[in-house]
C-alpha cells in the first residue's frame, strides 16, 4: 500500500467507526429486547387480555441507565394507578352518556397536561400518563362499559409486569448506573465553572452568552441528579448532594460576575479586595488544599475590618460578593462529598423548574381541542375504529405536551409512526406469516427493537426511535394465539398514521407559541417575579436563583436575531435575574435585622426603599445600616453587611438599567 493511500484508508475507517454505535448501545438494546420478551411471556402465562401492554411498558421504560428506568417506573405505576381509578369512576358516572364521557375525559386530559407543564422529568410524565390512561381504559371500552373494570385490572397488571421485567433485567445484566455518568458530568461542569470564575476574577466578565451556555450545561444534570435517588439506599443523600452542587454552581457564577462588576466600579485597587480575590482564586485551582470555610472566615474578617474602618460601600459590596463565592464553594465541596459518600449534605435544596402559565394553558387547551375536534369528526362520520383513533390522538397529544419542542416531536412522530406500521406489518405477515410460537415471535421482533433502541439513543433521532419502539408492539399486538387479521391491522395502521398527521397539524395550527411569544411570555414572567421580589414576596434567594437560571435557559433557547441583539436581550434577562435575587436576599436579611429594636427603624426604611425602587434611598439606607452595625454583635453585623451589599447591588442595577426597567413598567426608578 502506498504512503498516500494509508492516510485515506485510516480516515475512511475512522469515519466508519464513528458511524457505528458503541458496544454499550447494543448492550442497552439487548437488555430492552430481553425485558420485553420476559414481560410478554409472563403476560401470556397469566392470560392477560392486554398482554401487549406489558411489552409497551418496557418500551416506554427503555432508559440506558438503571436509575433513569427506576425513576420513570415509579411514576409510570402511580400515573397508571390514578388513571385507572379515574377511568372506572368516569365510566360509572357517564356510561349512559357518551358525550358527557368524552367531555369529562377531555377536561381531565387537559388538567393533567396543565399539571405536567409545572413538573419535571418523570414526574411530568406521570402526570401526563394519568391523563391518557383514562383513554386507554375508558374510551377504548366506550362501547362495552361493563368491561372497563377488568380492563383497568389488566392494564395495571401489565404495567407491573413491564416494570418488574425491566428492573430484573437491568439488575441481572448490570445496566450502567446514573451515578457513574453523573459523577463524570458533574466533575466536568464543576471544573468548567471553576475556570469561569477564575477567568471572571482575573480578566473580565465572560458575558451573558457564555454564562448562559455554562448554565445550560449545569441544568442538563438536574434530571440525573433526581434519578440517583432510586439507585441505592443512600440515594436520597446522594441526590441531595448533587442538587446542592448544582445550586451552588449557579450561585458561584452569579456572585463572581457581581464581584467583577463591583471591583470594576472601584477607582483604585483596594488591598482587602485584592486579597479576597486571591483567596477565591486559590479555591478555583485544581487540587487546591485551601478549605473554603477557612477562606470564607478570612474574607469575613476583611469585611469586619472594612466596617470598623468605615471603608467605602463599594468595597463592602466587593468583599461580600467574594465571601459569597467562597461560601458557594463550601456547598460545592460539601455537596460533592455527600454525592460521593452518601452522607447527609450541608443542605438539601430543591431545584424547581420555571414554567410559564400562558404556555401551560395553551398546551392544555391544544390537547383538549385536538381531542374534541377529532372525536366530533370521527363520531359524526361513523368511522369504524373511532375509539382506537381517539386513544391514539389522546396519547400522542399528551406525549407531545411534555416534549421540549412539540414541533420537533411531531416531526419524529410523522416519520416514526409509518415506520412502526411498516415494521409491524412485515413482521406479522412476512416473518411470522400465520405461525404460532413464542420463540419465533421473539426472534422476529428483535431486529426492530434493536434498531429502535439505537435510534432512541441519538438526540437527533430520539423521537423516531421512541415512537418506533413504543408503537411497534402496539400495532403488532402480540397475543396468544396470535391474530392475523389484515383488515384489522390495516385499519389500526391507518388510524395511527392519521393520528400522527392530526398531531403534526395540531402543534402548528391550534394555539401555537412562536419564539417571539415565548420571549415575551418569559419577559413578562420575569417582570412579575421582579415586582414580587421588590415587594418582599416570593421564595428564598436560592430557590429564586434556580428558577431564574431555568428561565434564562429557556429565554436563551427562544432568543434569535443578530449577535448584538441577542447579546443585549440576554444581558437584560440576566440583569432582571440578578436584581430579583438581590432584592429577595435584602428583604430576607432585613426581616432578621428588624427583630433588633435598635435597628428596626433602619430595616423598615431600607425595605421601603426597595419597594419604591428608589436607588438613592437604598444607597443611603445601606450607609445607615453599616454605620449602625459597628456596635452590633457578630451575627447581626454579618446580616447588616449582607443586607447593605444587596441594597447597593439593587441600587446599581436600577440605575444601570433604568430605561429598560421603565419599559417593563417598574415604576419610579430613580
């Protein structure tokens, strides 16, 4: 072989190797196939009327890691149980009136979809599942209401079989643990955040675009942090530790940017500020032996000295933000230790997800309208198989409602549904061709299951793979004995494709939310949250930081336009977030200070300045608090400095973004 041909051959082999799925992907597909066959075999042995539901359950629980599957299984069981109870109740109430039954189901489905919008990951799935389970049990038996209770029992039994099969196979074949991959990912984002803080303290603020990109990487780990809980006996502590790390990284990034901004406003370098910066920088170095608690204590001593010597308020703000950075690092290390060892973390913080009410209302109304219009059309035309079609419309509409991008999910459904029908038809009428026997059925299903699993592991092809994996056994409908009715199969295949087309049209035509509307809704939500924070209402600062990080993530996702326009929009969004968090922290500290009779009048004046958004009054109030804090005890003095620093931060942001805030309707910005 010539020397010139060798590099070309190596390049070709490298490209081929990059296209081949890794061995772990084939191991995942093998586990799902075995679990699916085990669930089917058990369902046949128990003679369940809906044996295929056990296989579908395995398909829906197909997750590459053990903790993810367990977490989803818990909420799948709970959602199925709630849906079964509601289905039996609805049939009992409206068995004689189909119109009321359909209307009541549409209302229940929209309520579940609305609730799912405000939940996260598997909890959102469980809420949504409790909606369309009623369709599977009650609507599917609208012509035979007497069979509803038996169908509910069979459905729950099939779900339990699927959950048990997935759990057993994942344990027996050693499915990867979420904690293993989360450890690597969490360490990577922790190191990236440390580099970000180091660059911010030594060079310049990296800007809103890079900050949002880092927040996106951190936020992506929230789902796995929750899934760790179900993997072991100490999973609750490990999960809390991972959440504490994520929340602390949010806080550390925000504090570092504010420190840099405060330092930039100082006319000259202050020795105390320079020392605080160097102390924080040492904590960001890999393998640093410095204890964050010791550093925080040292910076606290610098703060006390600055208060005693009457230093400029800007210096106090910079020192306090340096202390915030070091305290965030305390929670990073403490959370990491809890995640690694399973011990109790220093704190257990929730990571709430931001959701906008208008978007949730539109999603719920969209599903209800799509179901209602479809029911009206099929019932009025007397179409055969109407109940099956309505079940598919309800299920696909509900699934799309919790997808991050419903339009992308609908495109995947439009591809995956015809593919599932073709594969089911080929297996049923070509590979099986009238043969009765479980071994041949298992072998015939294997290629499709493997292909669907591999597709589902790629984010770009996930919707196609998921739909193929779930709806292939639905259309194949394995039973004992196996049915070979081409007319029934073609009718079902046609109806699921029609349901996919209805979904694709629904997400585009019925109450769509454009990127511009998403941005406007998110901005209005931020405005209302800021108004509540200025008024002293709402949650604590840590919860607000998590919510705001999620809102910023969504805002960045829907922001477009030129680089300058996008950068300005993100900068304004970050300003609102920082302003809200600082106002919430200031009110929290002022409420504690108000318990001191000698400081209550100052706390009241400071709180009133925040409510009135009067930057001048806030600066004066901060000075008054610091002047009065010299004689206070250590705890009260620390609260005063924290409150004063947040008052100064709020005042600076109000002045810096006065024009923008006036456009938002934040009155009397001065």
